[in-house]
C-alpha cells in the first residue's frame, strides 16, 4: 500500500516536472523572438554562428529616427489614435447607453449587427472603405485613416460601455436623490465615478486597436499619414533587419506598458473578446 | 405633433442615441461591403455592366483553388494545434503552480503585441542565423545545416499557433476555473483515477469553453493578413491574395480583389455558422454528460 502511494506521488511529481518543462519552454519560445529583436537592434557585426552580437551600438536607432523619420511617424500615429479614440468613445457612450439602459425592440439583432465587423476579416471591408475614401478624398488624411480605424474600435467601445452602463445600479442613484443631491450633483458625484473605469478601459482598448491597426491603414494611408505599423512593414520590405528591429522596439514599448496596465486592471477574458488578429 | 412626440419620445431618444453608431456601421461597414459586392460583378476597370467573370476566373484557376485550400489548411491546422497546446497548459495553470502569474502574463503577450512585430521576431528567431538554428546545429548531432522554418508552410502554421493560441488558452483556462471542483472530488471518491476524472468529467465539461475559444483562434487565423504578408513567402492565403490584386498589377485590379473578398467573407460566414452549430451541439452533449457523470 505504501509502495503504491509512493508510486502515485512520484507520478504526480513527474507530471508537475513535465508541466514546468512545458511552461518554461513556452515562455522561452514567447520571449526569445523579442529578445532577438532587441539584440538585433543594438548589435553590430552580428554574423556567423554567434549567440550574441560582438559589439553594441545605438547606430540603428539613429538610422530609424533620421531615415525612418520616426518622430513624424509617431506624431501621425498618436494624432490618428486620438481622433479614433474620441470618435469611437462618443459612439460607444451614446450607443452603450441605449443598449445598456433602454428598452427597444430587436435589441439582440441590432447588437449582433453592430458587432458584425469584428466577425469578418477586416481586409474584406477595407477594400470598400478604401474605394469610398478615394472618391471622398479622405485617403492620406488624419481624419480618413482615423475613421477607418473607428470601424474596428467602435464595436468594442460599444460592447464595453453597454456592459458598464448596464451594471449601473438604479438604487444608488435613488439613494443619492433621497439624500438631497440634484441631477447635476448626482451625475458628477455618483454616475461619473461609477462609469469612469469603463470609459477608461474602452479608451485604452480603442487606442490599442488603433495603434496596432495594420490592414485598414495599409489601404488608406499615404505619404503624410504613415503610422508605426506601416513604417515597420515598409522597413521589412527594404530588408534592413537591424533598422527594422530598432523600429519594432520603439513600436512595442507602449504596447508593453498597456499590457502591464491591463494585467493590473482588467480580466484577460475581456482582452480576448476585444483583440482580433491584425 | 406634441401628442406624437409624447407617444414616441422614448423611442426617438433611443434612435438618437443609436444614430452615431448606426451611421458608423452603415458608412464604414455596410456600404463598403455593398460596394465591394457590386464591384465584384463589374467588368475590370468599368463602372457599368455585369459579369461573373471575376468569380469564374478565380474559382476555376488552380492557383485560386490552392489559395482557398491553403487558407483553410492553415486556419484549421493552427486551431487544432492551439487546442492540443492549450488544454494541458490550462490544466497546469489551474493548479496555481509557482510563478503562475508570470506564465499567465506570458500567454497574453502574443495578444497584445502587434502581429507584425511577432512575425518579425519569429523570422529572426527561426532564421538561418537565429537562436533556433544555432541551438540545433551546436547541440543536436547530425544537424549541420540550418533547418528551414521561415517561408515554409509548417513554419507559417507554427507562426499562426504562436500568435493565435492565447485565444483558445485563455478561454479554456477560464472555463476550467469556473468548474465546480466538487464534481471532480465526487469522481475521485467514487474510485475514478485522475485520468478517468479528466477524461469523463473535466474534459466534457470544458468542451464548450474550448470550442468557443478555438472559434476565436480560427477566425484570427482565417483572416490573418500582416503575418502571411511578411512571413508567408510564396504561401499566400486569401487575405494576402486580395491585397496583391490591388498592390501589384498596374492598374490595380479592384474587381478581381472584390470578388476574392466576397468569396472570403462568404466562406468565413458559412464556416462560422457550421462551427457555431457544432459548439451548440457539443454544449448540449456536455451538459447531459456532466449531469450523468455527476450522478454517477
């Protein structure tokens, strides 16, 4: 009996060991590509069978900034991101309030319809968007690229905000009213603090979408509206891996900050609902 | 007028609230889709006339058929591999092993990182000068030359798994964590060993979660664009093929691109509908099975 128990425990420990091996190798596999990008971006003369670059340099970053015009590209990305976030948050607040707090016929159908852009590969409607924007002269303008991003950001903003507004408890508002707060006070001291986290989350996710958006940007950008993903893609085409890596590092740092923020504030399941392969 | 307003003010307010969203939906999604659909029936480069030529040319062409097959192959293959990877991973992470917070964060990394950057890093890692081949050549005997991973079909499938397995994994993990542990304890008390508990109680119960997650992985892999664009080499799935039609030839072949886009959208919708039906059926079976398992 004792022997059997020891055997079982051994099996259990063995399984854990196997588990740790799996976890460790997976983490390695996920992190190694980024380490290689980071090293490639600061390495010099890294040829042949070398595990690490023999010399360190910041030259490639200088190239990225000067030739790749990164400050300008960063400015474009931020402006487009801010416009896209603003538009989709406004859409999200209005529609979220309607979906979350109001009765209406055909609510489910309407919701499914509005979430449809997330179910269909962006390239299929990016074609039509580009065609329309060419006739409206919106291609290669901040507004145009940002509006194209809205088609990806807005459904998610609506989803997050309608959940937020739905969770707003009517009784809390009534309690505030009973305690003598007028409408204005109720809004600023009760409603706003309650919905602020939801609005912030929606803004963060919208911005991440816009920041990472590639497909719709590729079909609507022009020389004046090159964003970071497009710039990186163009650099891949040029074939200078070191400079491309430097750009990738510059691009990925804000994403990591956002990851840290999300990990602290939101549940990963929400992330899965919100992110779509670009 | 005032009576009309009084009777319908609530509905009108709702409509006003929904107006920006509906305007965005029609302007940025519905109308573009409609335009794509119309364009796909127009002769190339013309604004009038109707033709089916764009479809027949793409669907009859062996290259076109290969593009469709390749897209399905990549999407289904990477979805299956993601499930095979995610289930053991979720089972381990559920146990709150040491450092599980770190590993959970690791799983989220491919979701947050732009696909372009992930593909770039993978290309560097698996390249002839990358760490993967260095490791193989220095530590594994009989491997003298770099192993080709980049720009091959299995390499591309691996890239897809790397990028899109988190959808399946996170959903599986959350299904496992919402599972009632007492069901498993009941199984163990009744004399089932760990494997039997896993096979007959845990797996049937989390199957809906796994399937729901794998739908997300499938959709991401089916619609993947940036990754095959830079890491696909000669393997061009539907999304890349659409882009090539307007990026490579001069003048751009908008009608051909639109026809492929319509084919792609239709395939995705049909496949999703079938998948959802499967998920619903599996959900019902799992609930029944779990009920029986719980009783036993």
